[in-house]
């Protein structure tokens, strides 16, 4: 797992490589100022850090079945003596591990 400083360095390099960047101000297309570039680097670095640290949460949420479907799986597991629900949850967690 990358450090915050390593991710910030990646973000800085990506913004530098993407130059020139532009913004729209009062229907005028203007190139970013130095302050805009600095803020873009900070924002991208923070985004990369957030994705690394917390991206697994949204990935898991997207992968989990609906609550209704999970309850149905639990019911049928209880009736049939199966582990369908536990297996599905374990797969989501293993496919989207929490960073350590």
C-alpha cells in the first residue's frame, strides 16, 4: 500500500503530464493559474488517498445483494441447512479486502 506522500507524488506527476488544463470562467476558456494547478494536485492526491483507504467500502456496497435478497438467502439457508448467504458475503469481502 502506498503512503500518502507517494500518492501525492503520483498525483503531482499526473497533473504535470496533463498540462495544459483549462477552466471555464464567464464563458471564457482560461488555462489554470499556478494556484489552480497546486489545488488540482492536492485534490487528486487526496482523492487517491481516499480511494486507497476507503474505496473498498463503496466496492463492497455495490457488490452486496439487496437486503431483501440477503434475508431471503438467510431464510433458505436456515430451511435447507446451506451456507449460501455466508459464502456470498465472504466472497464480497475477499474480492474487496479492507486495507491493513
